[in-house]
């Protein structure tokens, strides 16, 4: 067995040309911090200076925040194996004797959510940056020190983990030892796994008053307060046996049925991939949580049960949720921002790990000119860049954590939202754990209670254009806005968009691909093309 190498923790960060659509930014400065020493490498040759410095250091585990989508690509031709890529993000790679990690994989938040200085990025332009060197270096130092503090705090608290999902699942299983299952189980219950409900009930410029209510920690609430299936043992019932032995009992189940649903249960559009909630007779699959909510609310009728799959074992993740809710409360009271962030991330990251699909995972291999090819016929070229070739293959790791648990948790969340849609007054929009409406109706309002609803905002006017595209206003003041995938600049442009104007968005931030090239997204937003 190979001896484990003791590695010192360190972080680094790159400063580059300011973002400009179509211009690939180049680094002009790197910062390095190991908890004691801060070093700066400035100039057009900053990469070479950083590499020369690292070559003299003992083995490090070296983090960069969002490095797998940005900083690592300035070092691409020097990276080595093993390399781990998740959703296009390099989460781990070798750099000589060092291990590079993307801290965003364990801390998926902007660094500004913890602490970050402000600076005028126009001072990063090549013709003026030397004049502002001291200010830029101080800004870089703060980023490095704060990132080190976050990463060290996380590792001290939770040990060494590659991703927040893996960490959360490990901690959950210490309190609730649910088992991993297999591909057959996954194939059978994955069709019941859907995401959150996002829906426009009215569109246009809508006079208020309007209120926004959202749930205090919806997913942790349903994880701890609802029974969920666990394990491989299921019994299947159909027809009259379902109504005699299954419905109305406390054990969760998955149901396939034909019938009329008035927006109660999800349906996947196979052409667009969008999640819809039809008001029609159809064949549906869903969890017991939303099926029984729909029946109780009179939204499901004319039911012909095809099959109901009832799990023999159930679990509530109450110990896990209560532990990290208590951690979050203590941290907030103590003013410990890092610990509060950790607790929030652990509370919201475990359930999704149950739903991971290893069939979508890939292994990667980096090969530089003159180096050996990867062993095995299953490898195929992913990218053929100027400095490196990257190969991929279907992942050799097939771990199925039990998709039925993820399906049940998300189904219970949609059921909770469905009841809120039925209770609240004149709902015009919903998104996963929130509603925009005229009034709360019978919703339990409590700003802190787990699973209760809190008032997030009030507004005199709303403009609802489409999913993830709306704004709430009090006069010229925008109190809440969603523009997923692009930035408006001026929120009032939402009114122009609804009236027919085209909005052009050109993202100044690059999207680095594994071949090292930077691509830039552009979007033309037109009302008639939205859902």
C-alpha cells in the first residue's frame, strides 16, 4: 500500500484582464497563500513565476475558487492525471507533485457571500494596472486569505472531501445508515424523480398589491418531517387492492395511474425536457405525497391505478436535519459566518446526491505531447487542443445511492407547494419553494420555524414574462427580480420586453471549455419565444 503523502493546505487566485464579451482574458497576476505566507507573481510571465515557485514547494493541496471553470485553464498545458471533471468543471487535477482542487465543489457559493472587497475592475486594464498595483494586490490578498479561512474551516470540520454532495451524504449516513442499491433499482424508480415546480399562472404587467412568500428550508423540512422509502424491498399493488391496502397509510409509495389531474402532478415533455403540470386526462407517474395531496384537494379524479410500489422500509432524516439546523442557529447567534455557511450547505446538499446518475459520468485523461496514451480501448478523444489532448470514457465507477429517496424528497416538496398554491390567494407565479400571490390564505406564517412560510417581499406591481423571468416593483424600486441565465442591468427593461422589445444580452464572462478555448454566450430575449 502506497504511503499517504502529508500535504500542506494552500490557495491561489488569478487576476486577469477585465471581462469583455469576445475577449479571452489573460492573467497578469497570481496570489498564493498557505496560512502564513502571501506571495504575488505579477506580470505577463506570472504563470511561469507561479510554476517556478510551486516547483520548490513541498507537496500541497492547492485550492482555487471556481478554478475548475477559470483559473486552472491558464495552467492547462501543465496539468496531469488523475483528473476529475464534473459537469465540465475540473474539480481535481495534478500539477507536478501538487493536487489542485476547485473549492467551489465543496463551497458552491460566491466568495462575496462570505467576505470580499470591492474594486473598480477598469483598473485591471493593461494600460493602467501598474498604477493601481498596490490596490489590486491588497484586493487579491483579501480574496486569498478569506478563501483559505473558508477551506481550512471546512476541512477542519468535515475532513477531506471532493464535493459538498459527497460530504453531506457521508455525514447523513453516519446518523441514518441507508444503503446504496443497484442499476435495476435505479432504472425502475428514476422515472419518478422530477425537479422543482416553476410555473407562471398569469403573465403581463399586473397591478398589485403582491406578496412573495417562501418556505423556511423546504428540503430539510420534508427530509425530517416526512417518511421516505429506503432499501430494495417493495410490494406492488394495483386496482382495488391499492384503495384497500395502500392509500391513506403512512408508508410512502410510487404510483402509476391514468386519470384526470388538474395541475396536481408532474409530466415531462419528452420533446422539450420541460416539467409541466397539465390539466388533462393522461397517464402519470408520481410519488404518494403529491398524489394524495391532489386527491385531498379535489385535483385528481377518475383514477385507474396501474401499479403502486410500496417500500417495506422507511426513514426520516430528522437527526441529520436537527443537528445541522442547530449548528446553523448557533453559528448565526455567534456571528460565525463560515460555520453558518457550512451548515446551510450540508442541509441542502444531501438529497440531490441520492439522485445522482452514474450513467452520465465520465472518466478523463490528460495527455501532453510525447506522453503515453491511456491504457484501454474504451478511451476516445474528447478534445484535441494545441498543447494537450483530453480523452474520456464512460465512468468505471457505478454507485447508485437510491434514487427513490431523492424522488420522494422532491415529491414531498412539490406536494407542499401544491397545498400552498391551493391555499394562497390569487397566485400568479411559483418557483420550487415560493409563491407570488395577493395574500397567504391559510399558510402558516412564521419567519423562523422550519417548514413555515415567511414574507420575503411586498410589491405594488409585477411584470411576469416567463419562467425565471419576472420583476416586482414599488414604483421605480425593484424589490425582487429573476433573470436566470442573463443580466438586464436596468430592471425596468422587463416592462419593455413584455411590450415587445428585444433584449440582447452578451455575457462578458468567458465559458472555458476543456480544450482551453473561451466561448461567450449571447441571448436575444423576446417575449413571444418564452414559455
